[in-house]
C-alpha cells in the first residue's frame, strides 16, 4: 500500500521547486511561460508541513527520500 502522506509531500516539494525553476504547470490549461514563478511563504509552508507529516508514518527508505526532498526544498528556498 502506498504512503499517501509521502506522496503528498513529494508532490508539494516538486510543485514548489518546479515553480521556482520555471518548470511548473498551470492546472487551468494556460501555456507555460518557463519563467520562474514567485513562491510565497504559504507554498513553502505547505511543503514543509507535508514533509513533517509524512516523516512519522514512513519507512526508513521513505524517510531518507523525505530528507532529500527537505534538502532540495531548502536549497531552492535559498534561491528566492
């Protein structure tokens, strides 16, 4: 059975990092500009909370991947 919290954390981080790098998608069918988008504190907080929530209910392998996601989020947060 897949860990939904882990999946949500991965999606949230990919959304934030992708948008920071100009690779984000627009859900409403708008064309992608490939320009980095501004990420607000709420977007980052959602990703941080998703990682924290997933940590408690994850396997060791998932926790290692979550740590990598956290590091990726931190590194991209420094680029803002």
